[in-house]
C-alpha cells in the first residue's frame, strides 16, 4: 500500500547498500531527482539497471554508486558519449564497474518475464552476436513444437524500481501517460516500487494512453515537481536539450564533473531541479 | 536564407550539398514505395521524414520508444521526443514495440548505423579495442540487433573509411550476413538483412551468392579509386557500377526545411 | 491496407472453406453480425477459435460451419449451457466437432506468441490437469536458468481474425475501447483481419483505454451498426441480457433453433440486428 | 419489501435466509482483511461485493475481462459487464490480466466453483462422463486452472451432494491438491490452493498433513450426519468442529440490497 513520503525518506527506505536498482523512463519520465537523492545518500555497490543509461546514470556512476551496470544503450541521446560511464569502463574511475549488456529487446523481455511471474523470457535475437558469448544470462532454448532455437533471458527482479509519473492521488494510485516505455513492467518486476510524481491530485482522470499503477503495487509516492529535468514530463515540462549538450562539456573532465555535482546535487540548496 | 546543417556547414539554399546531405537523400529515395519504417535518431530520422515530405507522405514511422505512425512537424531530438508521441497514431509500450511490432515482422525497413562495419555488413556499436579494457567504450546494442534481425530489410548509413570499414570487427553487436551466405538462416534471423549500405561515397549491396557487400553506385563527384582507397579490404565492385543522381532541387529544399525545424542548429 | 467494404463482400473475401477463423471479443465487442454473414454464406469445415464460445459460436456450430473448435470456456454467460455446442459434442448434430480446449490463459498466450512472431508461448499452468494429456498442443519446457518445468503452447496463427470495434476512419484505421480482451493479439496473430465497426468517422479521437489498429494491419473494415447484438459496444449499445436468457429456450431444441435462424439470420430482412 | 433472489425463493427482508445466502455470507466473511480478489460471476461476485458493502470497502476486485479495482454499483451480469469497465481503476487486456496480474502472483484470493470436486479439492468443469462421448458437456476450463495455480489462496463455492462431491472426477480441469500433499509443488503451482471450501452445509479446510478436505464447521441448522450423508467418501471431520454464525441483520440487509440491483430478478 503506497505511502506518500519525502524524497529523502522514501529513498532511504527503499534503496539499500548493494541493492539492484532499476531506474526507468524511456527518454521521457526519467526520475532524475530520485537519482540525485541516491547520490546524496551516498549509496554504493548498487547494481544499476536501465535500458538507456543516460545523464542520470552517468552522474551516479561518476559518484561511485554503481558496482555493476545492466543496460542496453549507454549514451547521451542525440549528443554523444557518456564520459563518466566511459571513464569508469575505460579507466576504472572512480571504481571499475561490471557490465552486463543486452539489446533493448532482451532487457525488456527480462522485465516482462519478471512482471509475468515467469523465470525466463524468449525472443528472437542475440545469435551471431558477440553479446551471446559475453553474457551468461542469455541461453539458447529450443521450441518444443518447431525445433527452432530461440534466445532465453532470465527474469530480472530488481530489489527496487524507481519511475516517474505525472500524477498520484491521495491513496497513492499512480497515473502516467505519453511514452511510458517499460515503466509498468519494471515496476511490476521489482520487490519495492518508488514513484516520483509531478503532483498529487484529488482524483485521477484517465487520459488516452494513460497507464495506471494501483496503490497496492506501489510502496512510496514522492512529490518531485520537475523531477525529470533535463528530461521531460508530458503535460508538465519540456526537455531541456541544451542541458544535454552542456552535460557533454561538464562531464568530460573529472574535476568539472565533481564541481557540478557539488553545486547541483550535493549543496544544501540543490534539491531543486538543476 | 543561410542555414547550418547538423554537420556545421553553411548552405545557401541552392544546389549546394555535402556528403551527409547526399547520404540522407539516398536513404530517403530508398524508402520510395515502402510503407513501414523503423527509425532511429540522426540521419535515419531525417531521411525518413524527407521521404514523407518528398515522395511517400503516408510512410509509417515507428520509433523504438513506442510511437507508431509518428508525423513529426519538426525533426525529433530523441527517439522519445514528445513530438513523436503527440503526432503518432498510437503510443504503445516498449515491450509491445519490440515483441508485437518489430519481432512480429510488421516492419519493412529498418535503419542502422555503427562505429564499424565489415564486408558482410556486420556492425559494431559496442567497443573499440578489447571488450574488457576497451580503447573506446561505445553506447552498445540498443535496438540494433533485433532491428537487423526482424525488419524485412535493413539500410545501413555509415561513412566509408578505414576507421569505419574494418576487416575484423572489435565486437559484433549486430549481425548483417555473419560470415556469409546461409548464416542469417543459421542464426534464426528472419529479415533479408542489410540489402543496402549508403555511405558518403556511394551505395553497396550484398552479392546475391556470397552476401559480400559490393559497390553498386558512386555518388556524384566520387571516383571508384576513392572508394577503393577508403576500404581496407579488396572491395568488390559491380560490373554495372552506377552513379547516384545528385539531390534534386526539391529534395534539397525539403531537406533544408526539415533541418531548419531542429531547435539545435 | 484496409479496404472499406460491405459485410457480404468482406466475409466472402476473407473466410474460405476450411479456414481457421478466430472471432474474438471478450463479452464486449462480439462480432455477431459477421458470424451471421458466415452462416449466410454457408461456410463449412471451419476451425473456429475463441476464448469464450457463446451464442454466436452456438449458432455457427448448430448451422454446421465448424469442423473443429479451439476454445477455453463454452457457455451462455450468466445463463448456462450452450445447447447447440452440447448437441454437437454429445450427439454429433449437425456434425461431430473436434475439440481442442485450453485454459483462457493458455489460449491467450497462443495468440500472444503468434502476435510476437514467436513459435510458442510459456505459462505456469496445465500440469496436474486432464487437459495436459488431452491436448497435444501443450508441452513441458524446462527453464534454462532455474530448471523449473513450465507449459509451452504453440503460436496460433488464424487464417482470419474477425473483431468488432467502435470506430474506423476513412483510411481504415481502427479504434476500440472498453474491455478489449485479446482483440489486438488475435488480430496481429492472423493472416487476414476483418473489423466490423459501429461507424466511420472523419478523424479518430483517442480515448482513455483506447486501442488503435493502424490500417496497415487490417484488411477489411465493415460498417455494422449494432453488429454485436445481443452483446454490447461501449458507447453505442447495451447488452441485451434478456436475449441471452431467451437463447437458452430457443437453442434447446433443434427445430426451434432452425426456425430462429431462418427468421433472424437467413431471411432476406435479417441483416439488421436481431 | 419482498424480493426474489437468484435462486427463486421469496424473502421478507428480515432474518429469513436460504443456503445460497449462507454460502455468500460465509464467502464474504472469508474476505475480511484481504486486499485483492479475483472474481467470477454468480455467487463469488455477489460475495465479493457483499464484503465491499459490509466490512472491506477497499477490497480490490479483479475480473478476468481486464477490469482492475472495479467498484460496481450493481451486480454485474457477466465478467465483461460494462459497469465493471466504467468503475474500474484500470482496464487492461486479457493477456495482461493473466500474465502480469494473475500469474505475476499479485492476487491474494480467487474464487472457483465447479460441477464436481474430489476430496483433495480438485475440480471438474469440463465433462460428465467420458471426454470423447460425454453425458454432459460442461463449459470447460476458462480461467480456473490458472486462478487455482496462481492466487495465493483459493475459495471454492460448491453445493455438497453426491452429484458434486465425487470419489473420482470425470475430468480434472483444475488442480486443488492433486493426490495429496506435495503435489502442488510437484506441478509447479505457486499458491496455497483451496484453503477453504464453502458448501451449503458448512466449511471444509485441507488437513495440514494430508491436504484432504476436512469439515471444520457446519452452517446453522445443519447436522453432522447431513454432511456425512452428502459425501460419497468417508468425510474427515475436525475434532473441534465449529458452527458458522448465521448471517447478521446487516449482512442480510446488504445482501438483499445487492441482489435488488440485478436487472434480472
């Protein structure tokens, strides 16, 4: 049953040292504010899971939150590389990180399998690629009817999934719309679910394309207006494309990165979007 | 009107065009007569929207974020751009896009790019150097492996040079034709694979027997020797090597209009 | 690319002797008018597929359309037995029919697998039941990660799927809402798709819970107002519960059944809902 | 006010009740303290809505048609009743209901009924007689096998007689405890199975060791001999055999109000 809590309390309650933490949102609805709170709380040793690691994972990796990354595509969308991600992989700074990489379809089906209470998902994919040999979580499986060989991937059950949505009601029922990506599946796959929202409303009004998460599958709801900045929240905020471009320069060097984090994440006034 | 394209060159709005423009125009032409196209950001998205503007207004654009039938009035800046959701016939979940629409075999043409490609159209977008200690860590697979596996055809957009055309990929992220004829079937890949590679120098298509990529046309102003020099292996050349038509005035005008819609110029 | 056609022409174009025909709609949106047209066209030897065979399948079975039935639950919802279905199974009238029965979850996942381009679907189910031995289309499959044994079911690709929706636009794009059941999956599983709709509108307006089928996955759109009677179409018509009760009496005996079909399906004036 | 219930008897609106009413009331009591319930049409739907009206207003009702959190103001006539969709927190597809919500292990209590039940709570809703040439062809499995497999607990509502309680099922549509202890685990069924069977005579629960159903309580006015006589096998009886409380005035009043909402009276 969802509890409405502060960001600090909710993150402290659900994200523990060493946890497997999925943070979803496909370009849209990226829970940046929650990621910043994890940095502030100094969580280490996390297995971070996300289809598209972008700026928020770059920041968390750069601050040493991650022991391992499970992902599909790690880049600054439309701009280029994630420099903190690269520094960790190429140079082990601030710590080496283990990589488990998938295609988007493969990782998506790991969430789907977990949400469905199945131990594995099946897809056409991976054969002939170097991913197959590199990743022990991909195995061949024969169709018992046609004999075809398909790829099986194990269900992925995060300890906690964090997503952002437009609204919740006072009972903690959640409503999101627009591009909702794999948010529902990632939430239903997890042991604990934290949803940051733009606002609490008296009553949720269903909209076209709306996805509801009832309060009995959500643990914490946190009001975090503009909590997706510089990503966006349809109906509430626009993507700040310049911030993505700026991040390229900020993140290139370790010291400019640390200075930015100090100012925009760790400083007492930094719980506002930055 | 003077605009600056995504690659930073100036245009005077006339018949001046650069190699990126030629690649985009060639890609948009390849969509003529097609119905459903899986689009990534960058040149592919520009090419698909140029096709909509120029000759195939009903082309259905599917972006990996879940937007089916997006009709963006400006070039999107990411595959999850709000403009795509607002203009789409339907917005579905990412699992649905991959499972029902892509893997379901409903997409005719997919676009891909990569940091490296080999002679069989296999692609690397994962690492330069060794996997465990790479020289350059690239973004990774994303949607590419399944786009290459399930679209009925794939068009690869890639510049032609010794950096991008390589004898041996450092990592095979995405399968083109594997080690040649029969490998796609062996891997259970359903589509026809990379039936067209568009570079800044010209067009390559797989040999019908061996699947090795063969230069079938050169862009205006490009000599065969340029292509041979840009390729580290002995490049196969079609006996009837063709010549790409230069971008028409309409194509260029539409392209300029599209690029002008980008917020970041 | 969807063509807008008359019911008679569309059914003639998509439903052929001996075809595998899925007719979906879960209580809501049942394409009764299309079923009646199949009866009028005298199609025989069909493999009829439907999660919940109800009145329309009872009528088609009683008129000898079916050679085989693939189904999950065959009853008159809230009323009792399907007497024509029972007469066919118990007494072979008007012809014996082969049964392939599934649980709803199993048959649903056969559609999902087909829609997903996979040769099989996986679920937790069937073990310990008599269905397992009776139905060759259910096979055990071991998880390559945990070793657990699950049930595999083969993808079901109907030759044609028929569904009903609220609206289509002039280009044949289809919009349905309310309880949409397994309509999308059944449509995406089929070689040919026929959608009957309440009306053609100039422009589809997305609604909460709305499901769109773009025109390039639909073959024929047919305007059939009240085409779900006595089922219902949210926003257009209510369920006629009394008709379901009346069907029990009408269908109990072969002659009252045949008289009813003559009057309400076969007579020249019967293309209106009845 | 005189109303006629679904079973055709007259009520004077006071403490008069019949065996169906007792079953419904017992089932609604069993939902006390529960959160999420998978509901079929008929007695289960009435019981779940009586629980909402009486003691558990926030009970989440899930119907197989895809309605999650339905709050019907009248008793639905089918699991796809428009009233369920209109009052639900969310309406999802049938694949999603089965895969994400039921198989995902999110439902605490499921209701089932059947034409036949054996001493291990296995159910038959497929055929009476042989499968190929049945005496009575019943509707079949529907959602039952997976409800029995995946709900954390199952409540069976069934009348107790030699017709319904049988030594050997003609067809095992749905697994209760198979042939006894350990079989559910062997079949990979995740929930606890039929932890409660409510009949017109009383309540049965599985023995902790053997899983054989054991009479644990009798409804008011029922003697133990009635239950023994109605059961074709030697019925196990709990040493501390209890007595169901009769329906309270509130329970009956709420039940009458609910039944009065049915269009078909």
